[in-house]
C-alpha cells in the first residue's frame, strides 16, 4: 500500500517537472494523481500548452509502447478482433479535433460543506488540439458494422461504446460508456497532442477524445473498445473486480445521502437536460455544462489601467453546444456588460471573450457569466445539500455528493486591485 503511494509521489513529482505551468492538488485519501493549471493566465489563451494542461487519473500510469500496442474490439453479436496501433495510425485517416477537457470535479472545492475527493479550484480545464483516428474508421476497420447504427436513429441511441483503459487492475476496471452516436460523431483515438506525441500522463500511446464532454469520458491508455446494447454495468464485461463504478456510482450528480441507481441506458443524454428533468434523479456527467473563466487580469497582482482602460479576457465553453454570449461584472454580479466573443470557433472547444473595462479607482470583484445556445446561463452560486437538485430552479448549481459539474460564476470571481497610472514606476 505505502509502496504504491511512494510510487505515486514519484509519478507526481515527475509530472510536475515536465509541466512547470501546473501545481498539484491532493485528495485526502491520496489516491488520485492530479495537477492543474498553476495560474489564471492559462485562461487568457485559446490553446493550453501541454506544460499547463491539467492531469487527472487514479491508478499509476501503465507502461506502453506504440509499436507493440493493440486495441481489442468487440461487437454486440460476440464478434471480436484486435487492431495493432501501428495499423490504425498508418492505414486509417488522421484528423485533428479541438477539445476543451474539463474534469467533472472542476470547481469541486466550492461546495459547502466540502464533498470528498480532489478539492480542485477552477484549474482542471484546458484546450488542446488532439490528432488521431476517427472512432468510426477504427470500428469499421475492426469489422464492426457502424453503418446500420448510423442509419437508424433508434438503434443508434440504444447502442453504447464502452472504452477500457490499460490502467485497469484485478480489483477495478476503468471503463466508460458513451452513446455510439456520439462516438461516431467527432470522437477520435488520439495519438498526438498540440503537435507532439501524446505524453505518458495524457494517455500514451493512445486515448479516446470525446469533444466537449467531461474528461472522464476520454479514456486514456486505451486497451479495448466494445460496442454494446447498453452502458457498462456490473457483470456486463468479462473482467474481474468492479467495472461499473466509474459509470454508475462515481461521476453521477446525486443529492446528499442518495445512492445512484445503476441503469443500462438513459432516456436523456445531455447533462443540462438531465439536470432539468424531473424524471432524472442522478444525472450522468456526459457533456460539459456552460462555464467561463477570466484569465486576464489574473487577480494575482494589482493592475494599472492604460489610458483609463483594462482589457478583460477569458474563455467560455458549453460542452458540445455553442456559447451564445458572455457578460462581465465588476461589482460581484450586481450589473453586467456584454463581452465580445472572438477567435477560433470549434464545436467542443472554448471561445475567447474580451471586454474593454473602464474601471473606477479601487478594488473590484470581476466575474464572468456565459450563456449557451439553449439560453442556459451559469448560476451564481452553489446551493445547500438540503436544496437537492431543485437548487437549479433558484439560480444555483445543485450541491451534490460527488461535487461534480459545478459551474457557478461567483466562486470563480477575482478581486482586482487597481493602482493609479501616475503612481507606478
Ligand atoms: N484510463 C483512464 N482514463 C482516464 C482517467 C483514468 O483514471 N484512467 N481519468 C479520467 C479523468 S477523471 C479525466 S478528468 C481525464 C483527464 O485527462 P488528462 O489527464 O489528459 O487531462 O482523463 C480521464 N481518462
Ligand atoms: Mo476527472
């Protein structure tokens, strides 16, 4: 036990060495390996350099060699095959997708009272350009009939793709299921990140990337892909130990004191729709909820206006939905001003926003609030455990037992102290 922990300490130190733009956050039980962006400045730029991109996983990084790596493929009718990664890379098309990776536990530390697990601030988010092979191409090369699924919406929705990581152990398998329709629509098996070979901590030699969905869906060190008639449940895989935990227990948005029920499939996939539906008690964390962060100023040092103005810049995202607008407040959310969206506009990746601020002297509380294409707005704060999922009706994000998917804007506000132009030197 303590050996594993020592090993993990070394692993984290090695990651921190390779990633000077990150700092670590530990969870009490010392189980996750996590580092996040060290500075708010990360959120003033569209592309997150690998050195600043957060890392999150539970078990030690498995050894992998791209030349010897194979992916097992299995279909619902019992068909099985194996594809060498070298063939996937050399024979199938290579594409690039932009994806804002956000840990479902991002902003968890804003829950009051505290929930368990990693007490992230807002640093577990980053945008990279991932290069790899479309899942569609891989499934077809493996002889799985994706055509029928794509042509028949009903079948398609009921079919799921389960991805399994090579960090699985005898005790637990790291498995996540996404609807096959999503897998065929823009998901890739990534072997490159920001133009470089995929780093070990991000899933070398190959990982799944699910654009716009919470990080947990993007399985690293990908060992197996399985087309199934439902989501992974206990007993649905021929594997030892628990294999439904990461789909059915953890990464569910459940009110205090409740235990999520396991299910084969869901009537609603969109995370926002699940949260709003009275028929869904324990939403799964699939697509990311609407969110924004200011990256400049950082709130980490005082700011001197230039000709009376300060440029406020940040990023806003809404999973696989569009961001329709961002507003900025300099009085802690009392009044709001429209910011301008600019820069790259890819499904699944954040947008940049900018606001020309003409501040009065003194100290101000700067906050940003994004709206998505469905008119969903970031809530102001996080509710109490007693409010349950109904908090959302009062403009609050529901406090939940796992501390997932929090997107309130006030907890991420920054205090900005202004200095007079004449005073500096
Ligand atoms: N195999 C495997 N894949 C995994 C994980 C893991 O523990 N094992 N962690 C997931 C979680 S919780 C997140 S947030 C993302 C983080 O991806 P990154 O470390 O590349 O930022 O990886 C996901 N993929
Ligand atoms: Mo995560």
